[in-house]
C-alpha cells in the first residue's frame, strides 16, 4: 500500500533560496525523516522512516534550469 504524500510548505517556492519556481527550473523532492531506528524484522538493521511530508528545492539555485551545468551523483 503506498503512502499519501503532501507538501510541507508552498510547492511554488524553493526551500533553499526562497525564489519562486519558473518554467524550466530543475527541482528535487526533499523527503522529511519521521524517525530513525531499528528494523522491526531485523534489529541489527538501522534505517529511517520518511514522513508523508516533502519539500521542493532547485537542483542548483545558482543555475535553476541547469544550462551548462554538469551534475555529479553519488555512486555509493
């Protein structure tokens, strides 16, 4: 069963730079951690539970449409 998600703040504004989003902006969803603890099925595993809330931010506030930007992701 999927969990319902909802924005924690206005979805039209970046939570990092506080500018309004514009057409063509590249954004990321920021999940909010509800709690951290042991997995009930395996107490040796520790993890995080996401709340139903999320926020939205620019991928890069200095270059909101990512024109000419190279993005490196974690390979971990």
